[in-house]
C-alpha cells in the first residue's frame, strides 16, 4: 500500500472518529482510534523500509523478508530469460565427438615384414553442424569435421583390400616420424536445401533440392549403407566399409586421407511417405586436384539413384545404384588413365534386430588390379540374447582379379576372398568394445599365397 493511500485512510478514519467522539464522547472509540493510528504508523514504517530495500538489486540481511522473496523471484526470472536466449542462440547447433582405438595382431605369414606384428592406433573425430542462414524458404547448413590420429596399423603382404584397419590415420609424409600425431580439417562444406515447388507452401512440401559444396567425403553422399559404412562401430576391413573398386581400388580419386573438394546436387521426393526416392550427382577433385596441388580438370564424377523401400511388414531398406568415371585414376602399372564403372549398395532390415547388406562393383573401363567386387553380410542386434545394445556382424567378400594383371609378380586367377566377424559389446552409453577377426584367402588372387589372419580389439568412446 502506497504512502498517499495510507495517509488518506488515516485522515478519513480520524475525521470519522472525531465526529463520533463529538457526538457521544465515547472513550472506547477514542482507544480504538489510538490503536489504529499506531498500526498505521507501523505500516507506514514498513512501507518505507520495503521501498528502500527494492531500490537496490543486492540482497541484504537487513531487508524485509518480502523484499528478499521479491528479489529472489526477479533473479530467477532473469536467469530463465537468459537461459532461454542462450538456448535460442544454440538452436540448430549439433556437436559429436568420438575417440577410437584399435589393437591388431597378425602372424608372420600375413605381414609384409615376414615377422609377427602387433600394432595399435587411435583416431579422434569431432563434427560440428551449424545453421547457415535462411533465404526465404531456403535453409542452409554449415558442416565441419576435424580428425586427429596416430598409428598406421599392420602392413599386410600384397592383397587387394587396402587395409584391415580403416581407422588407421597417420601423417603420410617422407619426413614423418612415429612420434608425430596428426590432425586435419577433414571436411568443411556448405549445404543449401530448397523446398519444392519454389514459392510453394513450405510445410506441405514433399520434394526438395540440395546443393552442397566444399571439402567433402564423397562416401557421405554416395554408396551409403546402413550396415556397413562406419569402421569405428562395424566392419574394420576397408573392403566392407565402401565399394572396394572405389576405395581399395582407388577409383574415387580422393586425397590419401579420403577427402576432396567437390560439389553435390541432389533431389529428394517424399510424396509416398514413409517411402521415398532421390537422385544425386557429384563432381570431385581427383589426383592432384583432390589435395589442392594441381588442376581440378578430369574430375571424379559419380551419379546415384536411391530408394527407401518398406518390405517385410514395413521394415525399412535402402537400395542404391550408381555409375562413375574418373579421368585421373591409376592403372595397376601406375599409369594415369580414365576408369569407369558402376555399382550397387543395398541394406534391408528383415527382423526387429537383423539387417542384411550387399554391395557390387563392376569395372567397365581401365586396367585395375581387380575388376569385380561382391561383398555381403549381416548385423544381428543383441536383443535376441538379452543384450539389446550389443551386436554381432559377419561379412564375406570376393574381389576378382582382372585378366592380364601381373602387378604382384604372378598371373592371378580367381578371386581374393575376405571374411570378417566382430562382436560389439556396449559397456555403457558412451563406451563400446569390439573383438574382431579377419581372414583373407588367396590374397591378391594368388592361390599359392598363404592365408592372412588378423585378430583385433576395438574400443570407442563418444557422444
């Protein structure tokens, strides 16, 4: 109650009391008036103390209790407003990070050195996605990916698969020493998403165009596979991570770490939700154009069509078909030449926790070490044995030696045969352990070569 209101009430009561006293000179009424005046004085004093306390934002032990409560409520409200502004500023930002370590061992008959080897390595990945602004209905996104690592892994005797440990990441330089740890900006790209039709009502749009440009991992946009695409959680052998002709065979033409400057244009149609289809084409630097040391001419070009299909009672599956050409690929003798080919990648859930996958690659032009590649396998979730977060994966691959390819010092025949088995054990929500076993028969298509066996253990932490 304000000071003026208190004074008005006091004067009104005093006038009323005086009139009553003049009429009857009631002693009891005069006593009540005295008590009322005392109470008004106390209220006025507390009102003055409250006004003085609220003039400062600081809390004091001398403040009235109601002033302390009011300030606490005000501070809490301001804090909530600040948090809301911070959340709004961070809206659309996502960050992920992981650290993967691998220990592998191979027998003397399996290694290039002819001695039994055991090797460890680690690799860290940090990815940040940011809103890239808006232009009308067009939305943009900025993506950056940083990678660090150390350790090359085991060097096997000649095989068609490029490595049994795709997580190995180490500086590739003639001046490098084993003590060198290494880090690069692996990816940095900008993506525009345009809802279609242009000028339509965005919430009802079921079609879109995407344009992405920058430094890119081509396999983020092409040859994807839900069951065989991530060496940090699934298969370690490179033949099962991507299409062997593109990656192990080298037709992708990226730099030695797997990245290249490029441009990807894509179309997505979701009119038949939950099923959908899309098409995309990518142009990437190849050879010296991939590491910015030469002209971007004769790039690696790849086009893909894909479909999300619901089968087996509505379970999702992805089916992709693609063709490629690379004007700066390398023949098995090291000569630069144009390579072309086509491939397919498919994954299909067939049960609550069972996903099948397969890939095929076919070399159409160019003298490659192998010209056909078929890989297939499955991942089974641990819900079948009471460990829902665990999984077991098994895969087999066949890499057919190209006719007339004698780069290994013999005339190869038949196919290199690769098998891999892993068990992914979820220790907790942030930590996984995966024992891994790999077997390579007829390495390099050489029927006389001894089998290659690699055992390993992978550990991964991340969020």
